[in-house]
C-alpha cells in the first residue's frame, strides 16, 4: 500500500490531483463538504430541468480528456462532447442591437471580420499571430510548471521568457492597438471575465482566451459540465480512491511543521500528505490554525489581496423551446467601460452585460419536452468590494435588468411571462456553498502581482507534506487551468516523496 494522501474538496483541481496520485500508487481519500463532486461545477435539478451551477463553456478539450487517457481510459466513455458552431452569438446594446455570430471556422470568421474593412482584417490576423507566439511561451515555461523558489523565476532564462509575454499592456488596450473597430475590440477582450478579471486591467496575455476559442473551438459535454465532475469522480473510485461526501473539514492538523492529517467532524484522520482544494484564502483563514503555518499569508495579507469578480446567476425553466437561440449568447453593455468599472469598484450596475446559456439547445434531456433551461449570468462585485447588500431588492433590480435586456433579442420578447421555474445563486451562495472567499467566484485575481511566482504555489514552504490546488493557486482560474493546477500539485507531491520514480 502506498503513502496516504488526504484531499480537502472534490473540486476539479482536487479530483485532478487525486486521480493522478491514486493511479501512481498512493492511497488517496477525498473529504467533500457537499453531496456531489465538482465544487462549483455543480448541478441543479428541479421539475425536469437541469442547470450547471458554475462553468458552462468547454475550451481546450484535450486537457479535459488528458486525465482519462492517463489512466488508460477512453474519454468518450466518460465525457462525450461535441463541437459548437457557431461558438456563440454576441449582441451589442444599441438601437437596434448589433448582432454577430462568432465561428471557429476560419472562412466564416474572416467573412465577419472582413466586413469591418481591410485594416481590421489585417489587424485581426496580426493579433492571432502575436498572441499565439505569447501563448506558446506561456505554455512551455509558465502555465505547466511550479515556482517553488525565487530562483525559479529570477534567472536570466526565465526573465527572457517573461519579457516575451509582454504582460505590461492591458487586454483591451492590446486589442485596440490591432483593430480600430470597437465591436471587434470588445468581442475579443470581454473573455477575461471568464477568469474574473477586467479587460481594462487584466494583462494582455489573457487575450489568449479568445484565441483558444477561435483556434480550438468551443465544445459541449453531453449532460452538461457536471458530467465531467461525475466522470472524474467515477474514474477516481474505479482506481480505488474513496470520496467521503457531506464531510466538512474543520482543520488541517499540523504539528512540528508537518501536516499530520485532517480534523473531520471532530475526529482526527491521519495521513502522510494533505492537499487542500478548498479556496486558498479560505484554507489560510479557516483550516490552518497555527500562525507560523500560514507563512506570509496572514489574515491581513489575505484581506489585502485582489479578488476576482463574482456572479449572479438566474436559473430559469422556460415554458417553451426557442428554435433560433444559440447555446451561448453574450449581450454587451452599451457602455462596457462603465459596466466593468462598477463591477470592480463595488457599485450597483445599471446597464449590466449578460451571458445566456441554453444547454437544452444542444442536449434536449436538460429540460422537459417542449421546454428550455436558461442559465442567465451577470458579472457582479465580490462581497468584499460590493457596497450594496444582497437583498431581495438587489436581486429584483438585476432580474428586471435581465428581462429588459433579453427581451430585445428576437424570439425572447415575452421572456418574463415564459419563466415557470426560478433558482438563484448570488455571491453569498458561492461563499456559503463552495467556501469561495468573499464570494469571489474565480478566486484571486490573476493580476501581474498575483501570477506565476507571485501567486500561491502548490507546495507549502512552511509545512512539510502540505499542498494546495485550485483557482486561487498557480496557474489560475478556468477549468483547463484548474485541471493543470491539480496536475502540478500531484507532481510537486511526488517530487518530494523519497523513492517515487517521478522526478
């Protein structure tokens, strides 16, 4: 029997680490506070309607499939998926709304871009070439590796690679430098919100996100994103791992500078190693009790860090189907700059941008016959930044804005009357259900000073045998990146285990 590893949380990163370690011969058990795997990749079922709670877009499908092929399994047996084309539709609020279909088919894509004129078309291709070059540097030297020590980043070779990333420009400013058309700029920079950072302040490197969509497509997993969580949990258990659901971890047990196990419901569970997939700020403030074990991440330090935005999500069961509606639709605020500023300085938003996901357009089983499932998301402030309470009045304000905005889309003119079921997730729900610190859906913001070496790492430098993974750790948020975080965490643990052949 191999060394014992206890994992706090069956989120995607925790499952990613657990599968890799179980497959490598370790004895791994996961303690999960909820009743299902996946963390924010949760699912709501009500009256025949199915809604994914958190992530909805599949990008970089090869990373989703990797963990299954690693274990010698066929990914299609766990996560059957299909490519979407168009990937999504975009509306800009105006009189009338301006509408675009965004395809990853180069011919269709260039047809849309060339309508903006040759200057924009040339700029678009130059953007793809430039950001692809940066993406390769990031993939080879930053995203896939840890930064244990200062020397891992502060050396001539890595400094040279860092300069190639050209991170000192913002995402929206970079787009403006390539394309004068405002619609194209915003259509190719709002995606930084996928990881909870504003394109006004997020480093231009994050313009790799729309590039990844355009070059590798947007995909859909049958049954919704939670199918991925279920598939990973199933694989982990097939390999001999154990998941203890409805088990809240009270504390990571530490003595003499070493992790000894977990306290769960007042009972000590011992192990050789501990991995926390709980949100890193939550781990530091709630699960680690010794000040010395936190190192530089004191309560004051945690509270002073920059947090991602949060989300308000309305899950609506609709009393009809919508033939012409896309599975993914983005409606951009008339004044996106003001919209973004309000999100990140904590004010109530008067003209929010909205994301509508209709999974039943791709998988009819996610709604009763003749009906549809709507996932309506509004990016909002995290609880530490927001200057308003999440009262019924606040929720009503945003519900009215959502109905007003969506009713302008062809086919949704009577949307308010067609809602027959509603469930809601506010920032408080993300905090309560998933221990997301300050309700920040995507964890710590991936700003320059909170990225790479300057972001929390997988290995604790204060406590032997303690490791971290998840969206607030390196390399960051977003499902493919979180899966990579789990991989890095497992590799770091194996690197420290005497006799493990992995080095």
